[in-house]
C-alpha cells in the first residue's frame, strides 16, 4: 500500500521523445476517494487470491 501513497504524492509532468516526436505528459495526483477505492480493490483481490490458495 505504500507504493500507492508514493505514486499519488505529487503532480508530475514529463517530456520525452518517442519515434522522433516530442511527447508531453502531465499526471494529476489521485483524489482521496480514488485512493480509497484503489486500496479497497487491491485488498479484495488479495483476499480472494488467499482464499483460493487456502481452498486448493
């Protein structure tokens, strides 16, 4: 979960060259609601995987 916190820490922008084209990308940090939703989704996925492993 620390990974998600680090990813949403700051707004980021970058410029790079892809196949000769300049590409600018701007990333906005996720809202607290989005972070909560992502953490819940990851928790559910891990719980389901552990349950499958236990039953196998």
